[in-house]
C-alpha cells in the first residue's frame, strides 16, 4: 500500500507530522467530549434496543482500517438477529456490477423498526467514538468498509485506506446514501489526495447540517 501512495505525492515531513499531531489531538478531544455529553443518549438507546428486539445492544464487525488492516468497529445494533435469513428471502439489497459496495435500500428487511430511526439520525454510529478514541478511526476520513467490500475492490480503489477511516467524509456531507458506488470511491480518493486540517474542519462543520436535513439518510 505504501507504493500506491506515491500516486498522490508526498507531503513535506514536517507539515505531515504537524497535521497528524493536530488531527489526533482533535480526535481525542472531540471523541471524549462526545462520549461524555452523549452518555444519556447512549443509555436511553441501549434500553430502547433491548425492548425493541432480541439481541445484543452493540453490533461488532471487522472493518478495513488504515492500509486495509482489520479492526473491530462498534455500532448500536439496528438489525434483527436473523438478518441474514431475512436477506436471503428478499431482493431488497443487490450488489451492482460496477461497484464493490452493497447498495442500501429503503426497504431493507434486516433493519428493526427502531433501527430505521437510529440509522436516519446516525445514532447507531455513536459507539464509533470509542474507535476514534482508540486511534483506530478519525473524526474525518473515508467510512470504514466491511472486509468483504474492501477485498472486492481494485488496488486503485483500495487507496482510500491510505488514511484512517472516519465518522464523516466528503460523500457523507454530500448526500450520504444518495451518492453511489464509484462516485463514493472518487470522493474518498479526493480526500486522500487533499486531506489537511482546514478540510477536516470544513467537513466537520458541514456534518451538522447534513445530520439535521437527513438528506440521503436511510
């Protein structure tokens, strides 16, 4: 993966270290602040999930981290326990030939009634603040893909993992699920090429109106 990075050029060593320092400091500060301020939301969500459907509160899955190295991502469970069986009985999710992504559909039979609300409001992703605090993710960066999605990518597409995955990214603030396969990859690669502290701040600020309008959220 290191050789692939040469396609995008190299930052000056000093600037790169300064950027990494401030990015990590921002990640630690914002993730800690979020975990503290949103602790009531965590508690209420956990209780609601328990009453809504059988199964664990937290969903764990291996995702592709920086340089494609797997790590465990945490989310509030938004699916039924028999999600795979429900999927087999439905054609609501179909893999397109031009993209490694499994495209989401609004009628996904795997998602619980509460799960729809958690996904639209992005509450299901709040536990990923723990991944940010652990240093496995960043506040800003390409969204972490499931390993089977990453493995299905070309070497060119896998360059999106040259930086840490994040909670928000370019396509997240530009339509979320309305942005499809190839376009997502190109936006992620754009971030890999252009990532800098100012861009991170802009994307963080754009995330709030994107959450409020819920455009492309499902």
